[in-house]
C-alpha cells in the first residue's frame, strides 16, 4: 500500500474498516458539496453490483485500459463512489487506493469488504494526501464533470501519477457527434435534471426510478429488439443505446446518476484532449466506443 503524506483530520468507522478523513468541509475548494451528498445517497441505495454486472460494463469502460494493467501497479481510484471499479481492478494490480470526498466511501467499504489489497480515504480530487509521483495509474471514472473546475482537478490527479504512469478518465460528451433530434431530447432531459436534482432524496429517487421504468427500459429494450432483427445501425443511433445490453438495476442507478445530480459539465473530444495535454499528459488514446469520452494518457518520463 502507498502511504499518506499528511495525517488525517479524524477517522470514521465504516462497516468493515476505520477510514481516514482528510476532507475539511469548512474549507471551500474545487468541490460541490451538494453533488457529493447526492452521490452518497445514491451509492447507499445502489451498491449491490455483482461481479458479472461489473465485468460486463467494464468491457465498455476499460477497453483501452485493460491491456495496460500490470500486476505490480499501485492504483488510485479518484471519486470511487460505490467502489465497483476499485473492486474490479484490485484483482489485476498490486494495490488500490480508493478515495471519495463523501459518505459514498462507506458504501465502498461495504462492497470492498472481501478485498485485502485496498485502502480507503475520504478526500476529494484537489487536496489529495499523497506525494507527487506516487501511483502507476490514476483512474477517474465519471467524476470530474461533477466538479466546478475540471482542468484544475485533472491536474491534481496527474500530479500524483509517476513519470511514465497512466491517467484514465471518463467525462460526459457534449453530444457534438449526435443529430438534431437527439440534441433536442437532451435539452429536455437536461431541463428535467435541473428540477429533479433539487428534490429531497425520497421523491428524487422515486422520480428517477420512474424514468428508468418508463423511458430507459422501453427505449433500450426496443433498440435491443431492432438489433436482434438485424437493424444494427438504427439500433446504434437510438437514444440510450448503451442500455440495450444493461440490466434494469444499472438503468435505475444511471437514471439517478443522470437526473439526480445538480452539477454536470459536458465536453467535446477536443476539449478533453486539450485538458489532458494541459494537465501534462501525452500519448493520449481515446476509445471510439461508448461511454463517451473515455481516454487514457501517459505522464512523460521514465517507464514505471
Ligand atoms: C458518478 S459517481 C462515479 C463513481 C465511480 N467512479 C463509478 O464510476 O462508479 C461520481 C463520484 O465522484 C465523487 N466526487 C464528487 N466530487 C468530487 C471531487 N471533487 N473529488 C473526488 N470525487 C468527487 C462523488 O462523491 C461520487 O461518488
């Protein structure tokens, strides 16, 4: 395990471990505390990912990363949420440090109970208690579009990567590669998000489950039927086509993720590339597959 560069402010007791807390909510930094709280509520409700489910989704998320993983790597999962990707990667690398600034870390402790090469910490992306050049790989999966200043957070993530090490990111795309109808539907969905994300927890979760049932499920299953009938290109262009292969549990979770979150930013592929370069990364590889955009870059220097 890697060591922390400063002592924690205090510790909290998770279901299985004592977790060091480094986040000081009194200090305003590059973090949206409302977003962090809503995710803690989300991961409290959704933390029963089976290994099969995670493995299935990982084929999309980590298509460009899986062949770069090595058994001697020390990895940090920044904004780990439920801990599903920390768990997935823990069997492929030497150690994983899973960090999240909110009480999501308690859900991660639950999911990661059987995993021995993982340590947890409650801390955000921009005040991480690690020396420069600590990790062989930093992951940030669906996190940095929920912070006020994405580039600043990305730069801090890259700071803790060793020269020659890797940084993997998934950020929401800006729909630049979609047609007009799709974009209009998105505008409507986005207006709904702004309203739904302000609701208290119980109605927010209920509305999002209804959206999963009444919109995600029929649209995704309709697309799946088209695909089976051979209309693959049409199925690929359907809204929510990512969910054609996903379970209803994943749809419910993602509907809450999508509509329950007050701050989200979206980026073009060029914007993601520019930010990665500005954060000091080179050899940047994007996946053409969904979810858009996910990319991996290397920090220049000696190979680790
Ligand atoms: C959409 S969830 C993604 C969780 C996980 N990476 C996954 O893909 O399952 C976003 C997570 O980012 C965390 N987060 C929000 N602001 C953050 C920040 N400034 N630094 C690190 N994590 C943050 C939230 O608490 C939440 O758990």
